[in-house]
C-alpha cells in the first residue's frame, strides 16, 4: 500500500506530469529511466484514482492501426519483465485472446487484418472453428466461423501495474507527489511554466497533462478545450462456475464482435464487459459542462444491468455456462473518450512546452508504450516513429463540445466492435462548422468524405449510379464512377474542391532564412512554387508542403488537410527556437481552393481572364495573382493529377461565384466535377508520393525516392541535413518501388504484406486500380536487393497472394514531361 507524500519537494523541475494514473506514472518511469533529472509527478488524490483502478486490465497485441501495434507490443513486453525489475507483483496473465467471427463479412475483416499483420513481429493467426473450440471449450460453436488469435494477449491488474511503474520511477529518481492538486498554470515568456498548487509553485521546463477525465479541467486553465468526455463503462464479475473451476488452463480472453462484449476468466468465474449501442450507452455529460466534482477519485457510478441486458443475453448464448452463474460484482466507472476513440498524445499546437497524453479509452494496454514513445520524443526532439493518428493537433476549433461530447463519443463507443472497413466513414456530428464555400452546392451530388473536420467530395453521382456510402472489402459502388471521373480529367477537364488544404502565410525580415532552414529544398523565387519537405533531426520526413513566394519575403505554404496543425506546430517551434523575425498566419478556414485539371483547363480559364495563360507566359510551377470573372485568385500552375492544371486560392465567400463561372465557361468542353478517389488514382499513375503513406516519420526522403526535392548541396544547414548525408553514405537498406498487381475484385489500399519466396519482405504504402492500365497499382517498400524493375513479388489481399511485378515509374507521364518530350520530337507515353 502506498503512503502519500503531500509535499512538493522542490521548486524547479524539468518536466511536471499532472495526473497519477497508469499513463502518467509510466511516463515518469520512462523519463527517469532514460536519465532525465528532475521529473515530478503531481496527483490530486492518490495513484490510480480516476479510471485506472477500476479498469478491466485487458492487454492485446491486436490493433487495426499499423503503428499502434508497436505501442501495444512494447507495453506487453514491458509488463512481462516489470516484476523482475521492480520487485512488485503485477498480476499479469497471458492466456491469449480470440476475436470471434460469426458472419462472412467478419471473416473478410480478419483476412484484411491478417494482410496487415505479416510485416509486424507480433504473433497473430486466423484459426478454424475447431481450433477456437479447443482453446475455449465452453463456447457454443453454432455461429462461429473463424477466430483471430493472439497467443500473447491477456490481462493485468491495473493497480499493481501502476504501483510497479511507480516503484520503478522512484528507483530511477522521479518524484511522485500526492495528494497535491494543480490549481493553476501560467506560461512565462521564456516558454517555461509556473505550476501552482496549495503547497507552492514549481517552475517547469515543460508540463505534460496526463490527468484522465480531469484533463479538460487542466486544459481550461490555459484556454484549451480538449475534446474529451467521460463514458460510463460497465463490466460484471460472476461467482465461481464449476465448469470454469474444473479447467486445467486459464481460458483465453474472448471478444464476441457481433455481441459487442469481451469476456475473460476471473479466478474461477468470468468477467464480462459490453459496449452498448450509441442509443443506450451513457455519458457523464454534466462533467463536460460543469467540470468533474471536486471530491471524485475512487468512486463508481450506479450500475444499470437493464442497459446491458441484450449483451448479457448474447454472452449467455455464446458461453452457456453463464446462464447458471451469479453476478457478484458490477463495476460502472468513467473512462475518457476522444471523438474518434484514439488518445491524444504529443505536444500541443499554440502553447509552448505543453504536452498531452489524454483521452485513453484503453489506457492499460497503451500506458507502457505511450510512456516510452513520449519519453523518447521529449528527449530526442522528434517522435520515435509515426503516430499521426494520435496527434492532439488533429482536432481544432471545429471540435465543439456539441460535436465531441454529445455526438461523436456516443457513436465511437457504440461502434467499438463494428466491422472496420477500408475507406471507413462515420457520420455522427457531420457536417461540422468547417464546410467549404461549395458544400451546400455539392452535398446532394456526391459522396462526401471527412477530412480534419471538413466535408470533401470523394466521388460524384450520375443517373443510374448506386448512390450513398456502401463500404466493402472489395470493389464497391464507387468503382465505376471513379473510372468515369478519371477519364474526365484525362480527356477533358475536371474541377475539384481542395479547400481542406492547410494554408499558411509566412512573411517578415527572416522569412527566407527560416524557410531555408526548415526545408530540404531551395527557397522558390518570387512568382514560383516548389514542393518542399520538412525533415526531422534524424532525417525522417516530418511534412511535405508546397511553398510559393508570392511577393518578396512573403510566402504561402500549403499542406494536406490532416497535417494543418501538425505542421504549423513544428514551424512555430522552429521560429521560437531560432528567434526568427516572422509572422505566421493560418489562412486555412478563410481561404477556398479549386483545382481545375485536364487538357482543356487552359482553354476554359483563359475565357475568364485577360492575363496570358499560355505555356510560354504561365509556366509549370509558377504562381501569380489574377482575376477570373472578377474574382481575385492566387493561381498556381500545379496539379496533383499530373495533368495540365491550376490550383486557385481565393476568399471562401467567393467559392460559389468562381466555381459557377468556371463551370459555365466549360460547358462546350464538357467540364465536370471529380473527387478525391479519382485524384488518388491519377496521382498514383503519375508516381506521385503522398505524405502519410509513402513518406512520414518512419521514412527518409532518399528511400522514398524524393532526392529531386532534397538539395544536400545548398548552403543552408537545414534540419536533417547531416543525418541525411550519413544515411546516403551508409547506403539504403530498402527502397520504395512501383508495382502492378494482378488482382480480381479487390485492390491494394496500403499496409498490405509483400511476399517473396514464401516470406514477408515488405509492405505496400498505398494502392489503387489504374483505369489506364486496367490493373491494380501500388507503392511498396522492399529490401534494396529486391527493388529492381522486373522483380516478381506477391501482394497479400484478403488472405490470398496475388502476383506483382516491379515496373519503371511512372505508369503515365505527367503533362509537363509529355510536352517537354514532344518538343524534343520524342513520342511520350500517356
């Protein structure tokens, strides 16, 4: 039993961690173990108060996300050896776990997940009903079609785990102080913090909010509204069941996905926890509006078995011995949800040296890995691997309380066990306030996708199409319409709403110097645009942006929708660190963007302006201000389609007028809309890389084939330059290659296993059907020795290996390259 120590111990610290649940204590343990001095954790009541102490403690290697598997894997490996390291028992059981498939769609989902497991070190198997029964003999097998089995899974005692991490943290020099409540936070001009408590003030270099369902209250102290809500989660524990007691080995944990519950052995009985539907589940919404009650710590909510009765019945059907069991305990406690179930982990944009590790719906399995991940990031200055899906900056002002608390968390909790399709869309809380100027005009004509709060057309309907969102693991209702849009852009002209792009203006006396330091490419001249990459100190690709110098010393930077605040935070931090005299303005919400692309793009736009748009006058990668039909735009001659095209940046309120003028002017040329699915097919055929797929914080630009954009010989010592020189010197171990894949009714998406001679040797990064070659295309990382053109490989899709061949990229030459070859008298391939 812990003895509280209500003192501050010191008035200065390197890092102050606020919150003593398993996540906060894990971070203290990892920072101290890595040698960081002056780590102080402050807990308002006692360690594990809040959500940790009453958690069901499940641990699993499984996760549908790619890099979150690394977090799960690290946690389990740590928990296996923690008792030996700290002398504290942790009550870790590893009987394995089985996810149950009882519909053919679930079997497809398991195959889909298995294609993503091959290139990860964790053990995962698709098993037959016979094997499921052998491992869990108490199951009713009537509906079981298959199981997804992770042998190393199990459960751990959350209280004991946290105490072992606390013992380790102290052993390495961290101070854990409680009960000590943080009453206020003040940021100082030098980026440090004053952490106020009833016992005095601690000055800290950085603070980390790990306060669980109190995290919102901590955020409010510095003017942030963290989009979190406490959800009532219930589980029940039964008395001894003779059939369970008679077993020689512990039962694996079961996840019955159709019944939406987990079930595991608890001593000689069973523990069973459901996830109710969004209609029935309960939120603690008063905590969002009024804050958490001051005294709440190790209390529970009143249980409500009526709410979970359909799940209890499903469990009794699947595990018949439950019918005779008595319930001896029902736990109903708060767990915190973010709008999309995933936690928020990392430094926060707009506030210096303020980090978060909050919103954990599954804190026990995440605690170990997230403690290590954050500790590495804090100490190294960059994330150890890419976890953009956990970036706290994926949310912004558009995540209102209404959206977070009363719509999205309800949907996410209810969707805990739904089928995870590729290209998944979830519709609760949409649209947010973040709609482009064209939303009302286009919403009934297309299938919209959700991108960082924005609605953006995925594909457009025509008479006879099967409309709406129809998810599938195979080709579905959008397949033919996307081919139609592809043809539209290649043969005529298409218009696409690109308003969700992140858009920043950078100006000031040091703007050129700043960008020269930030980017691996050279700074473009006035009136020019280029594609530039921000690298991490280790030479990984932190971001890809287009950079345009509009006026001397004034730049427009454009990034993908999901990267807006992720990139802005990095830039702002460099500005502060280097003391650059610049102003940065985030124009994302004020500015609309239209893309116009295809052979007739120039012809149509020329009708709307007196400016000369000819190739000689307005070259590829040039930018200029002009008026189209009286609307002021910044026009950049660039297109992610690789065809002749412009991106037109304008005031959001002018979007309808500009769009209408372009559509009107293009009637004769057969102008039409296209969406992001066609855009993806077009960019893949041209061999264009995408940030978040072909490149991210797991890849360096040399292996990603981005040498053209990386100017190692430029005078400026840009971030990552020295690391890249070393990488180049040592030589690459793997390369990005371009594959055709001979598939049937399924196409690669990215993250599938790539096979050679019966072994997994790499992974795809993105893929699509090529409407030009009439077969599937994919990018993939493979070992250098297997990266030559002509190399035969296999790509695994839905449990089957399809033949693949490395081809010379690109499949289709870009329009500027075709023009250049034509001028030389060569005949370019389309």
